[in-house]
């Protein structure tokens, strides 16, 4: 049975990739991921605030939309709360590359081109096999229109691709007016992979203290539907590889993403919740499922349920949406 796959030109032994989590801060954890069967590891992100500590850089990242609501600046942590410096990150990537045989993918979370390009080069020099641009950007300034935001993404990809020779993936949010067009533009700009989707962490309101506070909730399998939709739609329409992230907890999500057209499925919340060894459970169950249904390889099932290859392409479109709504019957309740 052939579990191998190709992700942005990298030959991987299987489609399970350990996504960016704090677990990758320790070399021992990286070795455990490799032993559990992970085909590659995306390192935790180095943040622009760690790279450019000057006040001007912090203002660029945090000041959008805060002209009248200065208290929103408090949502961002003080610099001493970041747990690793920029130089230490590069050193850790280099040590990670030496410690394991599977590909190490560096990750940058930033907003200005200089940071992406400078640290993209350094991560490449440290030996990373690829680079993931984790674009976490919430445009709260109403004066900044959608075209300007989209151009920011495209310019980042073009700038980094010109600066490095390793493959570059872009981890995206789903919040574009035309996701298909944005994917095509990033593909044309040179992105080697699109990772769908980034999960934004929004603040919650504490009703006891009457303060906004940061919250972190692990994903659930129900969250696969949005990335599943867009991977299914984009499969076969762009050259870039497709990485699936969000909601991968069992083999069911792995299978669905692959059949939609994903080259890899990325695991984060599941290993934070169940431990790194959960990767081996996913691989065991994947092999069992494929054997039972006589699939000889991952490539045989990849994209088999995408819009391009599915028996009913309209299931992804508006006509099916209307059909579903009209077919729904509310439950009836008997009087007790």
C-alpha cells in the first residue's frame, strides 16, 4: 500500500503533517512526531513582533482600526510574553533539521514585506525544506478596501518567492469576497501551496469582569466543512498544492480532505488534545480503511470527490443549497 504524496514538490511518506503548534518548540517533541509517523512538521510561527521589536513595527501591526478605540491595543501581548526570540528561532530550525529526517517547514507570521523576505531567507539558510507564510491579518480599518488587502497578500508571495528558492506555502483565511479568484492570483504569484484555512482567534467578553479577553478553543471535526468545500472546488483548477488544516481529529477527516483533493492533512488540535502519538492512530486507521476498500494508494483516492471529478458537481453550488433548504422539514413535537 502506497501512502506517499507530493506536497509543493516535497516527496512525503504519507499525507499526515504535524501543523504549527507550541509542541514544536522542543526537539524531543519533533523526534516523537517523526517516530509517530508524521511525514513533515510545520514549526511554530515566528512573529513579526519578535523580529522587529521597535515601536514603529508594533504600531504597523496593531494600529489598524484603533484610532478611536485605543483600548483594543491591549489585546496584543507585551513583548516579554513571547517565548522565543528571533535568533533563537533560527537556531532551533537548524537543530530541528539536524535532529530528524522528515522535512522541517518554517513558519512566519507577519504583515510587512521586509520581515517576510528577511526571515524567509534566514529560515532557508537554516535548512528548512519549505516555508509557510501564516498570514494572520484582521483589517479593522474601514478605510482599507478589499483590493488593498488582496494586494498585500499577493505582494508578500511575490516578494518571498523572489528571495528564496525553497517552496512557499500560504496559510489563508476564508474571508475573501472571491476565494477562487484569490487562490488563482496567489497561484499566479508563485505560491507553491495554499493551506486552507487559518483559524482566527477572536476575543470573548467576560461578563463578570466586563472586559474583553483572549480565548483559545481547539478545533472540532465539524469545522472541516468550509475548507472541505474550497479544497473540493479548487482541486484541478490551480497548480499549487492544497494543504488541509482545521478539524482533523480522526481518519474520517483525513479521508474526506484527501478525497476533496488535499495533498496533505495537517494535525494540530488533535495532538494537543490526545498527544503526539495520536498521529500513529490516524495512520493505522488510514491503512485499515484503505485495505478494507481495496485502495492501493493515496493518489488513487485524491480528488475523487472533488467538484471536478464528483458525480454531482452542483452539490457545491447554489442550486443544491436551495434544494437542501426546501427539503428540510422541522421536527414535530407531541403534547405531553
